[in-house]
C-alpha cells in the first residue's frame, strides 16, 4: 500500500461563497460545483482533479466540533486494493470513522491520535465521474469487481 499524493484539502470557512471568490481572484481557482450556500468545490488552474479545494460554510458561530480552519486532507492511493489494505490498518488501529462513495472517489475517513481527521481515497476513472455532487454508502466489494487492479493515481 502506497500513498500516492495529496489529492485535496477541505476547509471550514465562515462563508464558502466569499472564500471561493478569494481563491478564484487571487489564486486562479475555478469553481467546479456548488452545493447551495453550504459548499463550494474548486479546481486549481492546470489541475485535472475533480476538485483541489472544498470550502464548507460554518457561519460566524460554528457548531460544536467545528471551527474555522482545516477539516481534512485527502491522501490518494494507487488502487482499490491499496484502499482495502489501508482500511484494514485503520480498523486495526481503531481510527476509521467513516466510509463514502462520492462518485469521483471511494473514500475512507479516519482520525489520528490527536483527533485530526483525514481521508484516504481512490479516484474512480474520470469517465465514470457523475455530473453532480453525491455521497453514497461505500461498496468496496462492488468497486473491486468493477475495477480490479486499476491504477488511477496519475489521472
């Protein structure tokens, strides 16, 4: 199992639209998707990721367990088999806190010993990406049957 690269960062911000305008005008990011007023997904110029930065609005008074700043970083692995191996290690360590199929990725969520959340994900083939944002229950066995041994870390 090998972590290939950092795929994206997710930030809690006061106002996702305001922050998105900043990243667009100052750093040249492009909005790829919006989820109402709650979230904006952006891609860096020259990137071919689904998104490189996600901004989630938490308002002026974040809910308990949220604060302005980093929500999580997403580390990308080469293959689904790598993701299965990471899942086993996360379960053994007692740090796995969630699993999701985002259409553009199969994702595991975990916390380190200090409670800092991170994601380990495998990018689904670009031609399979949905046109709208979605989150579903992760079916690793189904994904493995569909894409056995497929390395998408370079897409």
